[in-house]
C-alpha cells in the first residue's frame, strides 16, 4: 500500500506490490513482465524477448510540458531486469528509459520508443546499481537524460512522439525473462515547466 503524499493520485496499469519507505518507492516486478514488441526482429541465431505489455506501470496523468527526475536502483539478477520511467499515450505509443541488465552482460541506460514499431537502443554502460533518469517534454518532442551523481546529466536521445496534451507518466518495474524482484525509485520530482533547450537538462 503506497502511503506517501508524493505519490498521491498515482494509478496502476498492471497492478503489483508497492510501498514507500523514507521517500523511496519500491515496486515489485513479477516474473516475465515487460513492455516490449519485438517486430519479429530476431535473426536466425538471435533471440529477442516475446511481445509483452504486462509490467507494472505506476503513473499519474500530466498535462503539457514537464521535467521528471528520479534516482532508480536495481539488484540485477537476470537479463533485461530494469527499473524504468515511462511516458504513455496508449499500448502502442509510449517511451521508456530503463536502467537495465543488457543482453551483453552490462548495465546500461536503455531507451525504447514505441510508435507503430519498437525502437530499442542501448546507451553507455554504468558500473553501479543505481542511476538518475530524467525525461523532458516540450510539445511532442521528448528528451531522455541520465546522470551517475544526480548533478551532471547526459542526453540519451531526443525524439518525437505523437501524443495528446495529457499523457501517463510514471514508473515501470520489469523482468522480461527472469523471476522478478524489487525496483527502487527515490528523489522523485515532477516539474511542470518548459525548458529553453530540450537537449540540456
């Protein structure tokens, strides 16, 4: 049961277990849970995750431009284990920025954009169990950023997503191929403002 005023008004898509302790939101990722559409992109010898849209998404609705910042932490066990921030219009129009155990055996900030087709891109490898994630919206333009210290942020990508004025914004706990586990979100802020430059946050 979530009982923090910080998350008042948040709702579930694919409800799971959640609790808040000392300002840290912990979500439980069930086994075999994710948002992903592989578009039959696997090679003859490659393996890609099956199509899933069952990961817990704990969200609020946001009108207009915003800047979301949060520190995420994961005790990585299985490939694709991740804590993510997500912006969603519907099941086939969304973006998520994940701190993930990749299929290369690394930990990285991975971005996935779903707009008719899934676009999956790995960012820099990070030798830690936690990282700061930031999502910036200006109109239908979005930018994803990350930081290892919460101070200096680097841009992951900038893109356009065909969304309405109001979107769902929140947190995803995923475990696409594994047995699941806890994902942690802390130092969360959601600012209703428009940045001068979406590339610098």
